[in-house]
């Protein structure tokens, strides 16, 4: 090995050749460089909490949904044989009990933990070189597992399953576009959308309604399938949100509790990758349930996504930093409501006049908020109408129950959880080390909240 190729010695030769290559220099000359962030008086550009009318609705329960996954190599005689362990956890925090404890001089940690109720969906999925008995391949095995996992999950004993919830969304899938192919390699026919288990009319292979998510296409037959496990986790999280809403709606004695619930989800309110078509049916179902809640109780639902990392988090940090490198350029208790034009100009560069950021994959609107304590939050709030979803403008009325949302964020964001909130931290901890696998607690939660509502 020559001295020039020795990393610990002089410059690493291949890297030096790359950086000095004339092609790289020529490309650098053509790349558009964003000008430095201009000085902005953010007090004039933001909405301050004091400017908004805060409602008299007191939220009684916070529902936080998060997930995690891990991979493991197994011994079955084939190289790289892998399985993925996926957990989606839902944590309910009973705010009435929290408020009672806050009146005490010393809060008993055991009593405080009792304010949190947790439930987890845990699933094992096969990856490379793992085939179930009776199946032809790892892909067919994974498809079967996905269908069965949705079938067995439900939050009330007598409620619809997660698969039933998925079928509701499947019926509203966007029509048109290029149809996916039958998942069997030897079949060239288009996939036939239907519900349940059925046979392909062309090749006779077994199909599942969940094949429409196309998550099996992400399985890597020659390596790790981390992307697939991650997208399964994200899909389960979104389905779980709609499943909870529909289940409470379908039980008349608990329906009124939706007015008093706040839903949090880690990450943006959007669906990506092969299952991205779910976003529009989710948007439509949220609008339907919200219309019913609003007609009955005169208030919208609150559904929030909280982003811990990414370009939006980085940009918020940038605009909150002064030229001398210090923070606090952005005023406390103020929200900056993002438009599509601002996102295109400053965060996701695109000069196409017809480009709308996450137009087909999101079901919420993004905003920045600096809390009373000076902590930054990048959040999305679910929208329930075309007016609210129109990102050409950003008025407070387009962000459902914005004042209530900001008050909640002031209370829930702390230095312990950077760019996150207490309920999601609890949900993530439960997903990482699940303590309540397969345990359904929602009927108990609903009963407790109902009893407290009747007593108050």
C-alpha cells in the first residue's frame, strides 16, 4: 500500500482526487447556492399566543402513538437469515389524575406512573432467507404475516379489527394511476384489489387485501430489510390512529370522549413509500369523524405530529440563531405558520410553480412554535377541510384549535426531551422496551374517563 493511500498518514489519495476533480468543480459552479438567512423580525411574522382566543375545553386524556423496530439474524442454515421485531405503542395519559397530583406538595412517583396507561402491538416479520412452513418464499411469508397481524389487533374486545379499519381506507383508495403487479414473480397480471384473502384470477396464487400496501416490495432478498421494517412500523402507527378514532365513534357511550382527547404521533402527519396512497383515505376519514364530533360538540379534534429531527427542525434552529451565534432570535410563545411558498424557498428547494410540498402524502399542516420556556417544537396539526389544507395561505383559522394546541405544547415540552413532548417520550420508551405486549387497556381507559366526566 502506498503512503498516499494510508488513511493514518498523508492525505487519502482517492478522496483528494475526488475533491479536486474538474467535473466536481464544474458542477459546483452550476449548483445554486442559497443566500444566507436574511434578518427577520419574527415578532411581526409570527402569531403570539396572547393574540388567540383560548377555548374553555379541558382535555382529559392524551393519546401518544410511537413505534420502534429491531433486527435479528437467526440460524436456519441460510446466510443472512433475518427477522424484524416491530412494536407500536399507544400511551394514554389521564390529565385529570395528573392535575389532582399537581395539587400535592410531593408527588408520589408510583401514583404519577398510574396516570399512564400503555398498550403495545408487537409483531415479528420475516426478512431475507426466512420462509414459513407452507409458503414459497420470504416475500409470500411476509405478506401472510402482515395480513394476519392486522386481523388480530383491536382495542375493544367487541370492536372492529385493525384489518377492518384498513379495509375502510382501502375502499377509498385513489383510482387511476399505474396498478401494482401481482406479487408472484411468474405472474404479469395487474394486482386485483379486494378485501380479505382471495386468489389471483391469472396465476391462482393467494392474494391478501394488505398486498395493496406493497410493503412486501421493500423486502431485500439479499440483505437486511431495515427499510421495510421501518415502513411497516410507520404504516401501523397511522392505521392505529384511525382505528382508535373509529372505535370510540362506534361506541355511543364513549363517543363524547373524543372531544376531550388529544392525539400525538411521532413524526410528520404523512404517509410515505409504497403505502403513501393511504394519505388521501386517511384525510377523508379524519374529515368524516371530525364533522361528526364538531356537529355534536362544537369543536374540532386535536391531532398533532411532532418532528424530532430533519430539515424542518434544522431550519427552525437556524432562524432562532442570531448572527453572533446565540439563540432566542425567535420570540417565546409564538407560532410561525408555514405556507407552501415558504417551504419551497427556505426548506425544500423547488422552483416548479405547480409543486406543493407533500400534497398527496400528508394530512396535516406544519408550524413552528417556541414555548413559554423557550423550547422549539416542529409540529403538524391534522386538517379537516380543503380550506384548512390549502397551503397557499397560513391563517390561524386553518390550524384547528391552534390556541388549545399551543397551550398544551407549553405544558408538555421540557428540556428532558429535546424537540419532543412528554407523552411521546413515554410512548417511545414503551415501544423500545414494551411492558404491555398485546395488552388492551382502552376499555379500562374509556371507563375511567367516563366516570371522571360524570363526576365533574
